[in-house]
């Protein structure tokens, strides 16, 4: 498993750590991100533009990267980077980290 940067967050008790990144307690093959996020409760609790949702997007994108689903990973992490940029600003550590991950994916 590659050394993928991890962002923390999300409702407690709904993720587990494998030492590398927070893995949602759901199938790793992600067909519908909205269902996954709804299962995590984040869209209902925070709304689609909240930084907590962006953290989950980043973590899900990292899982997809490890699965070799690079196009999907770029889309998730790109969306997260946009949320961080709008909500936290360009100099926030989460924004910078998401942009660095996206750049490493060629995005």
C-alpha cells in the first residue's frame, strides 16, 4: 500500500484507520459517492460544501487512488480542493494538501 497523505475528520465511529488513511465502513468499490456520504451522515449533517465533506472526498479519492481508479480519484480530490479553496481559502493546510495530492495524480 502506498504512503497516501491522510486528512482527519468525519463523524466519530463511522471510519476506521488502517494506519494510512481513514477508510469508510462501506464497500471500497465506490459506485455512488452520494450514497456513501449519506451513509456517513455528512451530507445531511453538514451540507455538500462543508469542509468535513471535503475531507471525506479526499479520503475516498485516496482509496480510489490505491485501487488504481485514478480518474475517479482526481475527480473526488479535485472537488474537495475546490471546497477547501472556497470555504477555507488558498493558504489553509487542507487546501494545500488536497492540491498537492491532486497534482501528484496529474490533475
